[in-house]
């Protein structure tokens, strides 16, 4: 994996984590936490969305990656919120 690829992962993760934190109010985890949530969200979305039949391309690979990662990050933040409430 090249340095450029790692930087793209971090940027996509940061944008997706920020968007997810904005959409799911009250569950933001700060800058580093949002990047981690965005990257994990990309993994979750790439696994979950094709399994439920949601596969789309928005024409631009970067935009599609951000949308996928945001959807996965929202799912992850909602699960984190449920776990926090259960305690």
C-alpha cells in the first residue's frame, strides 16, 4: 500500500466520520475517532450493502467511497449509541 493510498483512506475516513457524526447527533468521537469510525464504516458498508442488495456507483470513485463509508459509519455510530445506552 502506497503513501497516497493511505492518505486517501484517511481523508475518506475523516470526511465520512465527520458526515456520520453530523447526521447522528450526540455520537461524535472527535477528530481521530471520526477518522477511525469512517474507515471502519467503509469496511462495514462494503460488507453489508452488497449483502442486502444495495450496490450503486455515483460516477466518481471517491464520491462513491465517501458515501459508502458514511453509510457504514452511521450504522457503526448507531450501534455504539445503543451499546452506550444499554450500560
